[in-house]
C-alpha cells in the first residue's frame, strides 16, 4: 500500500476513508470523522501530489483546471487502496464510505464515478466537478451526501456535481449551507445524521 495513511479502529463494520483538502494530511479529518461516526474505523489517507510542498490528491494547472490523466489515475489507485487496506486490516470492503473535503471530495467523486463498486457511499464536503468528461457509468443507487457553501468562492464550479450524480443513478442528499469554503458545525451535524441513516438502511 503505497499511500501514507493512519488508521484508528472502531467497533462496528463501517470504515470512513478520510480524504483531506489541499495542504492537509492523513490526520486532518480525524477529529471530524470521530465526531460524525463515533464507532466507525477511521482511515486517513495523504494525497500523493505536492503543490509547493502542500499535499494534494492530483495535480492542477489552475484553481479550477485539473490534470485529467493524473486525476483519473489517482482515483483508480485510491479504489485499489480500499481493496488492499480491507485485506491488510481486516475491514469490511463493502462498508467503506469516502469522506472528502475540498480536494479530497473531488478525488472521491472521480473515484466513485469510475469505480463505483469500491464504495458503499460518499460524503462530499465542498466539492467541485473535477472531471472534464464525467463517465456515464450506472452507480446503482450509491448514497451520496453533498454539502456546499453559499459563500464559497468555488460554489459556481460545484453546480454540475449533484445533477451529474443523479444522472448516473446516485441517491443524493444535497445541502446548501450559509457558509464559505470552511467546514462548519452544520456540516458535522448533517454528516452524522446521514451516516446514521446509512447504518439503518438494509444492505
């Protein structure tokens, strides 16, 4: 497993794969993850791309123009990491939910769009549409939570995310918050409630 990562074991079968924003690391979302899923296993992963020394999950040319081959390759590698981590740590591979913030939400979106079978669901916090040509794969009702900030400077670039996910069959719950790009207490409350609902849904 050639990803730097950190694991904190929980007491139930759910695993949250925590994917940080630009400049974060495998520890950035640990407190958030424990807040929203007190009994889950938390697996934080560090992006393998560097931008002026700051970790990211894929290269970009501008703030909203991304290196498409690198994005897709890293999305595939992340899906493979889920399989390898499940084997290494004895995790339930069918109960892994991606929880990504900003750049981490974008790599999660790219990965689930191309490799939906790797995920039990996804929480996308402040995503934008990272793919120039999103695939039309059927994601078979995959549950996805999307939270956006009304005052987020990247908000206009988030507009295609939910329509795309619904067009390929995702079961999307969407919330527009009175917030900027930063995470808020409302993000945590909504995520915790969504995860509780996910846990109560028959598999």
